C-alpha cells in the first residue's frame, strides 16, 4: 500500500463569484501547494451559468496542456429552486462543466433587504465602487453613475442589469 497519495480540491471559487484569485492564479497556487487536481466551481444561477462555464472550461483545457496539475471546469449552482436543478445541471454539462456542485440557500440573520438606493446599504456602496472602477476603465457609458442609482437602474439608455 505504498502508493502515491493524490490530493485534490473539488470546491473552489475564483473572481467569477466570491473568490479573490483569477482561475490562473488559483490553479498555479494550488499546484505550488502540492495538490494534483483542482475543480473551479464558482457560484452560478440561471443568470450567470452561460457566462461562467464556457470561460472556465476554456481556461482549464489550456491550463491542462501546460501544467502538471489537473484543472476541472465546474460550477456550483446556488439559490436555484429545486425543480430547476436537474435542468441547470444538464445545461452546465452541455456548456462543458466536468463537475457540478449544488449549494442550497444560506440565509442567516437577514431581517430586511436594504433598498438599492439607500446610501447606507451595502448594495448602493458596492454599486458606487463598481461604477467608479468601470468609469476609470472606460467600461461604463457617461450618464450612468451613483447619482442615477446603481448600475443602469434608472438610466433609460443603458439598462444593464435591471429594468428601470
């Protein structure tokens, strides 16, 4: 029984959800730590599945050609109504996911949801920070800004994330 021990991490997150590293950084750091495999399983629902999975799969395919560590493209379905889990799992597989993790809801200590326009609420502060960064990077059209509410909420010409 003196076989080689294989260590893998099947549940990680990148900047595509709530992680802090890009896929390349995560895979490289995992390799440096001595793991032989890692699955990139960012949080997704119906709004982001089609965006995340193909990008992560393309990255993993490329990384696997050039690094010793095995990178698996995955997704973690989060806050998905149970009747949609099978459908979204199938869709994730069609898009290239090699592993699908299902995460339920984690709601603790929530007493109310702050209004997006409440300057004290976390959603408003995050939206302002994103807008400043997007404006600096010239990713946001003029006229979209904190004075108009969170990204695109009330801007009639650029309805990015919400209908206003």
